[in-house]
């Protein structure tokens, strides 16, 4: 079943169980949109979130800034904190260190020349050090510490060559390294293709990955396709997905949609073709056993919905 068909089934069926739906409020960034954030995280007893900050009229002119939680679904900018010239930030804890990643866009004469992942590491949010860069034209590289202490690396190559070879516009790859010092663009490019995720002309990637109790990996990601709207323009449709991945067999199971744009509150889109776009951030577990799913909406806002826990195995 294509993701387009699955989306229709999800939105009209019993799988669409949304218990809460809200938009996050960001203080201290007035005049700017904050969206496509990291998941909220706790560090030294305080809860934070990294947000992509950009003016509505700009494109590919983003900064990643740190916000501290100041209320339910509210975050306040930490002034005089390091800003990162990236977009779509994410965080993970690897071998005891905080990892901050995101996409850096390089321009020449005002036009996008290339983009690639930037990676920072450290034990102090005030002192994260840049340590490596991903391959050209690759977003959505994600890391997870495995049961044996090694590091799983998910890649997301996207190109016309990928389309010709696999049929989909992008693929997800996976490889394993021993330490962060081994994370290089060549290693990321060498990641093995994972079968069974994207159908023809679809694309997507991993957004947040979690070690599960049985040693497998729970992936929260996005899957996308293009469709014609009523007025004839092409819409880039992004949906929130989850699946479980076995790093030994490289097999995927329990893949499904867990959220679509209609699950979140109404709001504007940066451009018309992003009206049906929700770019996944990740999930946080709740005390009631459900999960809060965070995602950007239309490249203008960050939202939260509460869903049933999406994996068949508990988080480690």
C-alpha cells in the first residue's frame, strides 16, 4: 500500500486516535517562526528544546536556538546562548555525550549551492563542539546508541540516481560505528540500504531513534509524496510515521502512520505547497503510557499531539 493510500485509510479510520492536540508557544522570538524543533529534553534538571528560527518571508536563512520550558507547551528563548546556523535540529545522547545535529545550507550568490549535516558534541549545553560534517545533499542523518555500546547510524541519500535505482526519491541506510570519532561522510555514504520503507516516488527519513528493550530500534520519521491540489498546484505531503528496525537482520516491521497534518491545530503554511506538511520531531513518553508526538507544521509552527505508544516493544 502506498503512503497516499495509507494516509486516506488512517484519516478515515480507527487508527487516528488523537487525545490532545496543541501548538507550542515560544517567547522571546517575536517576529520569527519557530518550527521543526528537536524533541524536548531534560538536562541538569531543566527541560529545553532546540528550535529552528526563521522569518516567514525568508527561506533557507534559519538559526537553531535553545529555549527553556516556562509552562505547559510554552518555551522561552535563552538569550546570549550559542546560535547554530542550521535548520531542523535534533538531539541524542551517545556514550554519555549530548549530540546536536542539523542541516547547514550553503549558498552562492544567494542561491542554495549544497546542504549537509553538521554535528556538535559535549557534556555542557553551553559548550558543544563541532566535530564532523555529513555528505553533500543529505539531510536526516540520525544516531542511536545500541545495546552493545556501539553507535547505529541512519542515512538518507536522495538523488535522481537513487530514484533510477530504487524507484523512490530517497532511501534510508544503516551502518554501525564504534565511536563518534568514526562518523565521517564516507562512513555515512557507505550505509546499507534498508528495504521496504518507501514506495515509488516517495521520500522521507528518520527524525528520532530509540533503543528498545529487546535491542531493536524504534524509529519515528517522516514519509512524503507529491499530489495535485484542487487548484492544480503540487502539494508536498508529509506524514509522521513509526517503524521498528532490527540492526542485525536489517528488517523493518510494524511500519505505520502515527500523525498527519489534520491531527494538529489549523495554522498557516510558509508557502502554499506545504499546507499538508507535518515534519516529524519525535516522541516523549508520558506517565499514562501514551506518547506525545512533536512535529513542525507547514514550516511555520511546532505542534504536539498525544497518541498511543507506537512500538510493540518498550523503550530501553
